[in-house]
């Protein structure tokens, strides 16, 4: 399978936010995640990195001030 787990970076720690993500679409500062099970999640943030071998995607949320 080619899906990945998505993590949010918080205080230099990874927090799992969605498993089995098959699609990630960035648009205007928001990232849409879609799992292979049909779940959809929207995150305001930026892509940190993607580990294709490890099936891991890391994001960082935008700070709200």
C-alpha cells in the first residue's frame, strides 16, 4: 500500500492526526487530507517533510495570535 500516516508537530513532538492518508492537497495555507477510508480533515498549516519509505508525513499548524 502507498498510504501514509500524518503527524502534526507540536512542541517538537509528533502527534498522529490521521492514519492511512491517500491524498494530501495544499491550497491557500490549508491542507486537505483524505484517508483511504473516506475520512476528510482540513488543517491550516505547512508541510514539514514527507518520508516516502517510512509512510510518514509531518505538518506544522499555523500559529494563531
